[in-house]
C-alpha cells in the first residue's frame, strides 16, 4: 500500500488504516489510506490519497504550497503481491519523490540594479513628459531619477 510505503520512507502519514486481517478466523480487513502525507525534507509538499483534494477515489496527488504538481492512480499492495505490483509501487514512489524534489531546483536570483547606475531611457522619457524639458542630456542616477519622478508625479517642482 502506498501509505505504508511512504511511512516506511520517513513520511508522516495521516488517515492510514492498517490491515487488520486474521487468517485464523477468516477475518479480512485490508488496510487503506485516505489522507495526507508530509515530510520535513520537502517543506510545503503534501501528498493526498483518496481525499477531496484529489477529487477521485483511489488516486494520489502531490501539492506544493497548495499548487498541484502531479499525481496518478493509487493501488493496493498486499502481502501476496506479485513482483510486478511491487515494482510498480517502487516506480510510483520514485515519481512522488521526483515531484516533491521538482520544486527544489535552484532558480537564479534576479540581479538587483544599483541605484548608482545611470538613469534609464524610460526614466528620462518619463521626466521629459512630466517637465516638458529635453532630459536626454541630463546626468542622473536611477535613484535620483526615481526621486524626481515621484516628486513631479505628486505635483512638486
């Protein structure tokens, strides 16, 4: 079962009902998982199975900060499961870990422009619109141009 496999790999699994079958009395009560799994290693990542978040019974889905990342069909692996079923479980667990790690790729940080750089053409154009003067030859930094634009936009001179 997917829930048990996740629990064995360090996930905190909520809504997991263990198998309570007893072969001595012919009592059969298979375990099931309808709930959520989280792991401290993947902050903000949740796996849902058989819940309203997934919208379909016997399905699993991976969410990251409330946004759907991926999912698939659930299945039950019992003690007498075939090697093919166990292989499928391993494959699905690999998919889940891949989806959980997918969002952890390092994204390049945007470069912060220095306020000491020369004013951009757009800033100079906006100053021209506000003042009516030829601002093409003005020597201003970005910070100075921003300050002037704010001041003029509020009606100051």
